[in-house]
C-alpha cells in the first residue's frame, strides 16, 4: 500500500470543485495531508521533510503533503495549502481526529502575509497567461482564439478576489461567490487588456486594505508548533487515535 493512504489525516477535493467552478468535464484533483512513516521521523533520512508527493492514484491526480511540511507552508500563507485547510465541508472526502483539529485551527495560520503570498501566485498566473507556455490541448485553441490562456486568467482574478475578501473579512472563502463572473472569464468574454486592468485594480485595492486589515501581522506559529509536536509524539508512540476517522 502507498504510504500516505494508510497514514492520511485529511483528504479533500481541490481545484475547480473546491472553488465552486467545476463543470461536467472538470477533472477531479485530490489533495491530502498525511503523517509520514515513523521511520521518516526517527531515522537519518530527511525524506519525511519533503514538501509533497505528486502522483496518479486510481486515475486521479493526487498531491500529498506531510503534515509538518504542510504546516510550514500554511504558516507562510501558501494558497495551495489554504485551499486544503479551508476547503468547503462538502468537498472533504475523509478526515481523522487529527485532521479535524487541524482544520479547526485554521485561524491560527492567518496573517497579513496573505497579501504577498496571494499576489505572488496571481503574478505567476499573469505571467503564464501572457506567455501561454502552459496551454495544451483545447487550451491551445483558446489561446489562438482569445490571445491568452483564459484558465490562467480566471485563476489570476480568483486569487486576487480571495485575497481581497480575506483582508476585508478576516477569513478564507475559497469557494468564490463570483462563480458566473469567473466562468465568463474562463469562456473568454474579456480581452487580454481588460483582464490585466482588472488584476491591477484588485491588486491596488489589496495593497490599500492590507494596512488596515484586522488580520495579525504574523500567524500563531508557536501554537501550531506545539500542536504538531504533541500529535507527532502520539504518532511515534503508536497511538492510532490520530488516524481515527470522524
């Protein structure tokens, strides 16, 4: 058995399903957090500290994070990890006692670092949108038709909308209420210039909001660290409660 399947503490759907942007032909992406084998934690090999495993399992694309690396990334407001941490309840495929506690601690990961992180990821989408280097299959036809990659454009605006709402409201809502607007971007209803103007305006708003946001300047790193140490101690001591489904 693949190591992470027996050691998983949280499994969610990711991508368009989690964002509320899925269509009948949308792929199903799986995101998981797992405890590494005890030998990874106690041995000489640092393999247990790797950021993630990407593989295909049962015909699905799966990204697996070890829990320690997940926490480090999430404390730095990594959007991909926050997609898991704040995944809508109806997209949770399984969780254990430990996984449920991790999700319940979501607020401890929040900070104003979110602006820099989300804007950085948005900038990468803008770059891909401009260069078209990631377009393949049917998306190549879209690039020829619209002059840019509409999927990258949709995610560019989605990231900035998520960041703006977080800075204003103090919580993460990855399932965007602007579904129809975002799908209209995906369908190419806006020009390249219009998309770039939207992005520039949203980024400007985020820069203004971040200074008066109620979010803390830094996350509660010590609390997350203490939580992780205690659960990993139980795991090393053979307490299988960490894997009890809820």
